């Protein structure tokens, strides 16, 4: 089973979850290193953390989801024509969606 | 009444005069958004003056998104723990959502409207933040940018149904359908309402200008809301079905590239999912 990094609201953090990335503020300063306790983050303006979670989907299921992402994106951008900014946006959203399904 | 009898802008505006405004507390909070002198106590008074909003804000502030240990029991406490701007945004979110949930019409999909409004609000907030513009004004402008559309849906339901039918038949953007069926689009209606409610000019310009950014002159907040709307459709918030045309002028004026905004996609989507979930439209 694959391990995947997932960003979750602080409120969904559960005992045993491993902090997979350091928590930073908007200026990029590290508030908490990976593996530390989460207490006190709310008051410091942190809303989300990144944890490592197991992904139960098989390779076949992921391939189906990747195809669905592509179909949906093609539908959403069907009237985008040759617009260069929209072409860039299309590729960035595709990259973002596929990142979670790789 | 059939849409063919509506001939002029005056008739449309006359029809929407029957709309009984937004809740007083929402109008009051939006009016005060660019006033730095408003204190947490004054904000709390505005919220506490509307029992529905007070209940809604406390419910949202105590949701799992914020996970406040022991919970918050008052607006003052919520402001202390979550921050002044967060509570002001939650108050507007709750007020608008509650109001239009009650006043919905058959042809108008309230849930999609709220999803879209929240999506544009969250996108506008992060775009504004990355440009060092006021992200709270951007959030509220995004939240209210389509208020003209929902007011048309509520006050002119038959005409709104015709607009939706035209949009579907021609596979076009809603503002194109509105101009074809009515004599004005929802942004113009929204600008009229923002003026009637004495909203700050920056918000009125964003609401009224978010589809007029193809002109050479546009306000920065209208440009932000316009780009946020395109991004929101691209990220599929609200199930709109298509990405609308993008103004290159707006991108140029803002000196913005989507490559830069890409860094915030997960934050935008995270906040969108949280807020839509809190309001039960996720």
C-alpha cells in the first residue's frame, strides 16, 4: 500500500498521525519540525498540517481516476481555445490533480 | 410575466427593488470592512444583534475545522481565539448562506451558488495575499460577486429560468445568456445593489466589474475577482461546467501568472472544502 502525503485541517489530526512536513508560518519561518507535538498551533494561526497516510487504492483504481481527471478537465476547458494563459492553467491543474494520484 | 416584456434596464432594476435586502448585520459588516477603526467589540455587537447570525457564527467557530479546545461560547472569545478577520468572514459567510437558503427558487441551485461563491472567495483571498492586496476585502468581494445573479433568480424567477435555458442551449457563459435574455447581466445588477446597500466602493467595483475586465480600465479588486472566478471554475468548485474567458489585461495589470498561484492550489482547495463542508454544501 502506498504512503501518501496529505494536507488535513488541524481539527482532523488524530493521535498517532505523523507530522510529515515542518509547519511554517506565512513568512516561511518554521513553527514546528516534523515529528513534534501539535499543541499550541491553533493560536499561532495554523489551520492545516501535512501528515503521511496509507492509500488503499490499487494501481488499476488510480489509473481509472487519472482518466476521469483528464476527461473532466477537458470538459471544463472545452471553450478555452488557443488562450495561452488558460493553456498554462490547464496544465497546472492537471499536474496538481495527478500529483494526488501518482 | 414573460421575459419578452422586460425591455429596459429600468424595468429590471424596478423588479429587483422588491428584494428585501440582505440581513442588516451582513450589510453593516460589509459596509465597515475598509474601516480600520471598527473594534472587536463593535464587530461582536453587530453579530450579536442578529440572533441567527450569532448562532451561525458560534456553530462555525466551534466546527472541527477550528478544533478549539473547550470550544468558544461568545463572539468576543471567538475573535480572541480565531482572529478578527476570520470571524468577520465567517459572519458574512453564514449571513449570506442562511439568507439565500431561505429565499431559494426552483430554477436556482442554491448549493451550486454557495459552492461557487465560496470557491471564488477562497481563490480571491489567496490571489490577493500573493499580490499583497487586502485579502479580506478580496474574500468578501468574491463571496458577494454574484449577488446580482441570485437576486435576479429570486425576484424574476421566470426570466432566470429562461437565462439558464439559453445558457444550456448555447453552451455559453451566464453573463452572455443574461444579456441575450434580459437587458443587463448579473454584474450590473450586483453593482446597483452594492450602491443601494452603501457597500464600500472597492467592493461595489469588484462586484460590478468582474466581467468588465476586458476593458482597458478596471479596478484591481475586479481583476482579482475575475481571475479568481476563472481559477475557481478550473478547480471545479461549484460544478459550473466550464472555464470562462480570461482577460489577459487583468493578468497583465496584476502582473500575475498562474504558475505563481499554483503554489497555493492546495491551500485554496483546503479552505474551500472546509468552508463548503461547514455550510453543508461540500
